C-alpha cells in the first residue's frame, strides 16, 4: 500500500495529478475515513479532458491524518482497432505528487489498471494512506 507521512504542521498538504494518455481522461480525488461509514469527500477533479488536477490543498495534516486519498481516472479511447487501443491503455500513466508533509515532495505512479474487453474505456486507480 502506498503511504505518505503528513506530519503535524499547519501547512496544507498539496496534491497534484498528471495523466499521460492519448485518450480523453477525467480524474477525481477523494479522501476517505477508513474508520467511518461516511462517504468520501472530494478534494479535487480535473477541469478538462487531460485528466490533470492542478496543485491544490487537500487539508492540513491534523484533518487528513489516518485517511486514504483515492485518485480515480477514467480514460476513453476511440478509433483504431482493439490492439491499438490496448497499446494506448498500456502506455497510459498517472502521477500523483504530494508535498508539505514530513516526507516533502513524494511521487506515486503505480496505479491499478483495468479496461473493458474492447479497450474503449479504462480506469486507473491509486490509493495512498495518509499517516
């Protein structure tokens, strides 16, 4: 499991998401309290079809410690044959950067990747436990 040490400063933890794909992408990031049945709280979403989320504060260490940051990216591919779309899927990447915690700037880029049989739609999912 990916982890990030948030520390105990008053500065907000900063998140940035970059998606690399030839498809159309949409990304949403949520904070989930694993000790609660409450729904996750959105802390960022992409503004265009790149799937990128600009640098944004996701909360101070005291408000986000022991929560999970989950980043979900959906990518749609059109045109080409199945093999071409499969290659585009395999080459798609997501990079999540967190900063201002005890670990300073830390990058995460090992998402779970799933796609439908035709490789017209896929999901990249990354979970980071905030400690």
